[in-house]
């Protein structure tokens, strides 16, 4: 949807089908438009609700729960050359900023290659995030 915002995605009939087949299903779209009937949350990709620093979150926050999604580095998928990981401090800041806007944070870690170095970085990162969150934000 994000790459063809003007296409007729038949969302009303699609949402009706989803809710008929699975009444408890949550529908969280990624169309960067105002929430539509049948949607359970509004997504702000690589942005916080009400901001448009990424350039495609032009819709104002609606009257549904919010979700912001971001990555730990620059890539949504696996990219062996992308080692531009956000620091634990940056991740905690983003998490707190999302929570301050009453938004859920969906953090994409992407597929990983379980190398010793990556596992060591991951464990250190988790420990650092926990340490920072408890000391700086009382979490």
C-alpha cells in the first residue's frame, strides 16, 4: 500500500472479510493515511505520531491507538553491510519518546546471522538498554 497510495486496495471489503473470518484480528495498516473504519491502530513508519521527518507520514494522528516502527540499523531486511546500529541510548530515547506520545514501538531487528560477534553485540545491547532504562527513566 505504501508504494501505491492511490490504488484501489478494496480495504472496506478486505477488512470485512478479515473480521468475518477472524473477529478478534487486529488490523494495523501501513498506508500513511488517516485511520479508516475497521483499522485498530495508526502506524507511523520511522517517525513518532504527529511528526513527518521521514517524509511520508502526512496524516494527522487519529482517534485509534498509535504504533511507530523503526529499525535497529538502517535496513528493514537483512543487509550484511549495514552495521550502522543505533546505540542503546538512541533506542531508549526513541522508546520513551514513543511512549510519551502513547504509541507502541515496533522495533525491527531483521533476520540475523548468528555469529559470535553479533550475539556478543546483541547481549551487550540488551544489557545496556536495561541498565539505561532503569537508571534514566525509572523503568
